[in-house]
C-alpha cells in the first residue's frame, strides 16, 4: 500500500505533497454573478491549510447558462479572473496544489436560475431542455477551453473536466440522453467526442506543464459501467490527461450491472492499465481506515468530500495520528462554522442531508 503521506508526481505540473485531494463540493457560497466570495475563499483555503495536497474548487461553470446551483463559482468571464487569482495564490501559500473543476450543468440547470430553458445534447421534455445545435456544441467545446485558459491566467496548476453526475458532458456520453445524429451522437466514440476535443484544445492552448484531469462516474445518469471502463482505459492509454478522478459514490460497493457481480467498483478501475496517468477515487471514504483500504487497491490518491467538510485538517490529523477519530454527524452549526462553512453552505447541507446538521 502506498503511504498516504508520500508525494505524488504527475506527467505535467508540480508534485502533490501527499495523496489527499479535496473533492469539488457544491456549496452555494459565491456571488450571484459567479465572482469568488470571501466565504468560498475561506472554505477552500482552510482545507489547504489543513494539509490537503491538492485543493479543488467546486464545479465552476464555463457558460452563464450552465449554472447548476445558486452561489456557484463562475469561470465563464474574464471578470472572474481577479478572484480566482487571489484564491490560487492563497492555496499555494498554504502548500497545496490548486485546481479548478470546469463544469456545465446542461439540462440540470434550473430554468428559474438561468432565466431560460436549459440546454442538452437532445431535446428533453422531462427536463424542459432544448437540444444544442452542432455549432452550439462546438461553442461549448471552445468555452471549456477558454475557461481553462482563464484558470491558467489566474495561476492555477491545472483544471479538471467534470464529466460525471449527469451534467452536460455526461449527458453527451449517455446513449439514453444523447439522441443526436451528428458527429456528437450515435456510437460510443461519437458520444465521447466532445470530451476529447476539449482535451485536445486545452493541450494545444495552455502551457505544457498545465495539469489536466477528468472526472467520470461509472453508473447512474445513463452511464453504463462497461463504457465507463472503456473510456477510462482510453483516457489513460492516450496519455493526454494527468489524472483520472473516478466518482464512485461508494468506493467499496459492487456495481449495479450484474455482469460485474463479485467485484468492487474501486477494483474494476484500479486494475486498468494506467500508464503514466494517476488514478484516484471519491466515494464514502470518511475514516483513516477507509482511506488506507482504498489505497491498498493500488490507486494513486484519494479524494475526500464530506469527511473534509467535517474535518478541514483531516490530512494533518492523520499525519499526527493514523488512527485519529474524525468528527461524526450530526454536527452543530457552531462546529460547521468553525470548519469554515458559511450559513448558505450549512443551509444547503441541511436541506439535502438533514441528518448531518444537529440544529
């Protein structure tokens, strides 16, 4: 098992000082126009201060109409660069790598939030979404690339492309959502073409040592586990990305697909040929023991989400005591405020997972 406290090198970009990444967590804390707020700044820098080797922002939307939740961090305008620069500088000053997650919610953008019908690879009556034209799809590719260029200008070490959880890239990947008949629809190669065009554009237009990652999920939202495995393998074989982030929800469970019965999700991906690409997972890793169990599969790093919300200094505490006991839910608002969650963030958690907040 690789030591969680050992450094991790990448093909491009600086080394991580340890194997702990902060997950890109929805938090509803930034300004309505997408500019960074002090609350979001403090939430993220507190995790860098707590020892996370890589601090990733929440999903930052690359188009105004791609906003998925109120108070979302934006990266669709040059007006966002000043706040992002402040954030990158502060994360680096605390010894952590800084990565922006690039996102577009697609048909999951609430119409009342964006002021118009959301967009999707195909018309979707249930979501009230309209299909993007071929020209609009190409514009979407360009806007992901421009967002990466803004992250580079702001001083970030790299970006992650959010291709999971039913957001717009995932919508293109899904055969049940994507009914297009142009080059972005049909067979698996075409449905994932948008991702590879974005990757190619970032590689061509950002500096050579700019780190690039992709987040995928292996099931739900119309994703077939077999396709997720095939695309994960292709991404790692082609070597144009530096890290692959598999969001598993529960790293240790068996897949829904009965074809893979008897195997854990984490093992399916850990057993792929990774080449030089670094592989990590997120999903129900909340204790030192679970972190070590995940690393024992041979993956390169772990990503903490909810555990990082309750314990901003999880890595530092692990370094001091490998059997420390993390905070357990439910937690008081006072505890969460001390962990640098703002009132809007706490309200978001309470509204979605009431069992986590004690009062």
